[in-house]
């Protein structure tokens, strides 16, 4: 298998990982990345196929599971009940419960609220240079996911802090300080939700937490630990990637002189997600011996799926390094595929389709006030800040 070396925390790679992906992809469907010591799927065809192949999955086979370090106990207490880390049958049960509450009716009904929220945020834009991530790209998804679950929007800043500390566990810069901070955040987040769920139990509402509590009270369907883990997952996954997608999207639109409108918002959104996706890498384990793409996987072998490399595969779209919403494709893998396909994809698309046209219509003079830089967050791919003038 062709071998490649590249530190994922190197600034050149963080600012533009695509030339490295191009070299890997040109070498084959599966290549070896030394810095991770993992085989990586690089092409759209390989990533697409491996996401859907049930001989692989996210949950580590039990005989390969490493013991949980004591200083990360609170973090892994949530992870062990998170659908994202599980395979059937537990994954099927947890995902089914969320999907039942996460109806398209409930998502669509959010459109007028997202619209009003965007206008309110723009009304408050400061004069002069300001960070659009703080003023718009962060508050939109975090306030929307709070509303959907039924958590007060005043909790948004606290949720952002807990979430940022927890998702750092999946980033290449992980070290002991990151682990301690993630564990403290997981403990405080779970404590908050336990208290909040008790309160909601007494005063039910038309929100997702109330629906999940009903499933929990049924006992057989959802344990209290699963309820807490599901809320943490939805609150974290429900904003992290969307914040980066909005930020990367505004950057791409301004740099390419494209103005999104309501009419082309769906194509613009999918082209942003294909052109500069916010999540670049996920891993899987093999559950049996399999020979694929010229490589023999043994049970327990781990490998990576490079969503960021698949996005710019010329087989998916001609001239993949060009940003061109008029030739958008919706079959990209920015939302994954197969069993773990993003539960929030319709919500994320709706948020982007509402937020981007409103921003450009209300701020026709919007321009970059400094060259945006990506943050050291791999496998996430999002900006440090986005300083603009409106
Ligand atoms: C543009 C924004 C978003 C992107 C690019 C994105 C991307 C992804 C991807 C790639 C996965 C699959 C990971 C894997 O296969 O290993 C995933 C899973 C998931 N996402 Fe999203 N996501 C976004 C927004 C959201 C939102 C708004 C929610 C809100 C509820 C959400 C909730 C979830 C959940 C719960 C899972 C786990 C599904 C499962 O394990 O079955 N995501 N997302």
C-alpha cells in the first residue's frame, strides 16, 4: 500500500489539506497514513462503499477495547451510550427513538424561527470589523438545537464551552490537558442535563427532550444514561459541524463573488458542503476478515475514511477544486452514509439554506476584513475566526 507522511497539526496542511489528499487519492483507493498508522480510504467510491459495508462499523470489537483511563471516566460514561459509537442492535434502538422525535414536520416548522433569529442577529451586528463566527455562524445552529431539544437559549454560551472541550477529544491535538478538560465538561454537562430532565419531567413541553423522557419512562426503550448521552450527542453534533459549514461557506462565497439567493440556496449549500466540508475524517473497525481494494483487513483492524479527500475526487465532480454552485452535487459524503448517516442533515441543510441568503440580502456590502485562517482542529475543518465588515 502506498505510504504517506503528513502531520495533521502542521499549519500548511491545516490551511489547505486538499493538495495532500490529491496526492493520496492519485496513489489509490486505500493508502497508508504514517502519522495515524492507519489505512485511509481516499476516493469517493471507496469512502462511499466502506460507509455502507456492514462488515465494518464504529463500535470497537469487545476483545480489542482498551480499558478506559480513570481520568476520562465521565467522558466515556457518555460515549458508551452514544449512538454514534454503537452498532446494532443498540444503535438501531437509539437512532429509531431519535428519528421518531426528529420528524420532518418538526424540522420544517423551525424555518420561520430560524428566519427570525437570523434577522435579529443581523440587527445586532456591530459597526466596523467583527467576527462573523461569533455574531452569526455560532449562534444560529446552537440556538436552533437548544430550541429543538427544549433547552433554554440562555444556556447557549455554556453549551458551546462544554461542547468545544468534549469534541477536542477527536482532534489530532489531543493531550492530557485536553482529556482533563473534556472529562470535566462531560461531568458538568451530564449533571446539568440530569437536573434539567427532572424539571422537564414535571413540566412537559412540545420538544425533543419531552419525547425522549416519554421513551425513558417506558423503561424498556431508553435508560436514563442513554437519555443523557443522546441529549449530549444531539446538542454537540447539532451545532459543531454546522458552525464550520456556515463559516467555510461564507468564506467560499465571498472569495468567489457568489451571492446566494433563496432560489439557489439548496445548490449553494450542497456545493459548500462538497467544496469545503467541516468534517474530514472518521474511523471504522473491521468485524471479520475482508479483502477489499487490494488490502486484507483482519477483525479489529481500524482504518480511516477521508471525507475531505472524497469531496474533491474528480470522479464525483469534474474540476473538483472549483467552487461552482451551478454544478452542485448532492451525493457528496459530507454527511457520511449508511447506518450512521447524519441524523441532522435535513436540519443542517435548512439552517444553511435560510441563514446564507438572508445574510447576503441584508448585508450587500459584506466583505472579508482579513484573510481567514483555519483552526488547528483536524479532523474538523473550520475557521479560527471570520473577520468581516457588513
Ligand atoms: C453541516 C452540518 C453537519 C455535518 C457536515 C454532519 C456530518 C455528520 C457525519 C459525517 C456523520 C457520520 C459520522 C460517521 O459515519 O462516522 C454524522 C452523524 C451524526 N450527526 Fe451530523 N452533521 C451535521 C449536522 C448535524 C446536526 C445539525 C445534527 C443535529 C441533530 C447532527 C446529528 C448527528 C448525529 C446524532 C449523528 C450520529 C448518527 C448515527 O450514529 O447514527 N448532525 N454527522
